[in-house]
C-alpha cells in the first residue's frame, strides 16, 4: 500500500510500520530504570541522631592495605523491560596473594531502594578481617519483581566460583550475607542451594551452594504473626515485590519465606544479628528451634537499639563485623594465617 505526502512523494505504508516498530524498540531499550532513593545513610542518620548522638555514619575508607575492584560485570541481561542490562559487583580484599573465604553482601532497602555502595563500609571492615567481601547489585522491585533478585544473586555466586582463582577466593568457603531485605534474600538464597525453582538458567559446572548465611535484621517468615499482622497496602515493600498482598498471593508469600526451605539434610550454618525491633525477626525463633534440633551451627546476637539499619553506623557496625568474624572462625570458614 502506498500513500502520497503533500510534496507528491510516495511512501509505502509498510515502511511506516517498520519505522514505528524499530523506533519503539530503540526507545524501549533506552528507557531509564526507575530508582527509589528514599533509603540512604544520611537520611537515616538525621532520623536517629537525636536519640543516638554517638552514632556516626560508616564511610567508604579503602586504604593501601586493601585491593578494591569496583563495578565488575557479573551478568549481562539482554532482554529486560528496560533494554539490555549489566549487573555489577565490587571485590574488596586484603592486598596479598592468599586464597581467602568470600562473603557476598546483599544490601537492604525493602527490595526496592538502596544500592551496593551503601554497604561498602562494612565490606571494607570485613576485608580488613581477612575476607574477600563482595557487595552485589541486584534488580530491585521497580525494575523486576520476585524472584528475579534471587536469580541475580545466585548468578553472582556462580560467577564468583568461576572466577575464584583470578581473585584469590577459596570457592569451598563462600558465605552469603545481607542486611534487612538483603538479609531475607541471603537466607532464601543460602537455604535453596541447588533447588531448581531458584536456579538461574546459566551454563556452568559451579553450584549455588554456600557454606554459611549471615542475616542482619532480615525476615525469615513472611507468614509469621509479627510479619503478617502488619497493616498492608498494595504498595507495601513486601507486597509490591511479591506481586500482591498475602490475600492475593498466599503461595508466593510462603515460597519467598526462607524458613520453609530449611532442611535437616541440607544444613547451612546461620548467624542472625538483630536490632531492637522484633518485627524484623519474624519467624526467627521457629527457625532457630529447627536448627538447634538438627544440630546445625547457628548463633543469634542482638544490637539492642531501635535503629533498624544499625550496620550503617559506628559503633554498631564494628560490633557486627566482630560477630561475623567470630562466627566464621567458629565454624572454621576462616583459616589461620601464619
């Protein structure tokens, strides 16, 4: 089919369709990923400093004793709602040639806000204790809903194992850790190693199994009364990430709860570090009871302050790092360096 413009030139209608199609495709590939910046260290500090004047934001402080490699691409996503997309991680380690245990760190922010750079300070403090600490970027809920973040993090575990030799990592000593929403993700990722439902579709001989989990104030059971009885709206962080409220998506809420994936025949040592807010520990007592009954190594500690993201501030971040280090030593994931 042809049509004539006001200058007498003919165009085929099919050409218009092609232009519209490819023009729309190019535009879609360059749509900006929406960002929620409401969760950040300085905002939290302004909220807490009156009640906790001793609190000081932990800062990015890499020194000569550390080797820091930032924004390494661990996955390329060719097809997303926002076009092609790279996912990144940082690698912080002692500046030596020793092969060390690795701690993958997942930031918090209600599954929709925050970024890996927020937890760079705690990552650097852990690296100074002798670990390779790896803050990981993942897709947040404004970009992709559950379970995409889980698949992202498992892809990062596979990448770390495949590149362990290059970065001086002992692939037999991998820890997944996280704070708040990142703690929930760490627990879910750590307890579902090898579970097909949560395995990324990548070709690799490396497994997604880890040797320990560290959960800082992350919910382990969305169905526990302390979690489920909170007043919910459709845009609540958990409901938004999970694609609906509990009434709308009960099976998804259960599936995303780490406690339901804990198994006696798949023991993974777990460390919990809690704030003074009980709702962030929803389901933890029940999970700890299961671990105790099975003889799975575990510890529970409390930073007894009414500050949820306590890991972002001195003096609490220092205590967290000491607790993590002592736990990993206890379960023999940290070798003695002579």
